[in-house]
């Protein structure tokens, strides 16, 4: 079992069972119960193959914690997602782990920006933008470009070479590619139709 540093995870056994966690400094916030190792191994592969960077919680400026949908009755069973890693005062940060999302810019304080939505009525209502996460804002502002959210949904059986099935979650458009990286596969798909 490896953490997001690509190094073997540390292991500890307590009365509650065996746990795997990041033993590096600074921590990548990896933590997994022994019985969930298979789910987390698959989840980490999906995160790495999406082409996204490990997200940072903008409120606490720490790496987010990887989690996995464990309810077998849910459609997204086994799917990775990230949440705030602060145990004492968690915020509502949440992001799918297997969908490519470009990294957020940093404000003038050097902090990862927060994403907000325009609430005022007008032509930009509901548009997303980046801004400083601090209460004493530095005034940073940048429109968030609309980018497709592409996720791997499986693979094509009996294909040689192996092809992966992808879905643009915004348009419901599906396509296949031999590329395991979701971002690169989508870029190749778009080039076919230019």
C-alpha cells in the first residue's frame, strides 16, 4: 500500500484494527482501514489517471483527504472523492477524485484560491470565479474557465490494445481511448473533430 508520495504507507494496529497512513512530512493525508485497502488502491489509481493534482482545501490550505464511496448500494460505489482533512474544524470542501480539474490559482497572499459563484442578477449570474480565501482579502479575482469534467467509466471488453471508456459529465458525451489518462484522452478526442 502506497500513499500519494508514492512511498510505502506506514501501518499501525490498534484495538479498532489495522490502519495504513502517510508517514511522510508533510503528510499527504492518506489514511485507510486495512479492510478497505482494495478500494483505496483502486481509488488512488483512478485519481492518478485522471490527470488532476492532489487538491488543496482552500479554507485550511492543507492537502485534502482521499475518501471512497463505500456503500455498495450506491451507483458510485468505489469512486474516490476528496474532503477537507482538518479533523477539528472541517469545512465543506468536496471534490470527485477521478475527474480532471485544473489546479486552482494562488492569490497575492500565496494561498490557494476559493471558488465562488456570482449571485447578483445580470449576465454573469451563476458564473464561477476564483478569489482570495482570507477574510482580509488581497483583492485577487479571476474568472474560472468552464472546462469539461471527464471521468473514466470502465473499459471495452476484448479490445486489443485495451481501450478505456470515458464520459464528459457535463454533456453526457462518451468516447473510448487507449490512453489511460482522462485529460489526455479527452484532448485526443477533441483533436479528432477539429
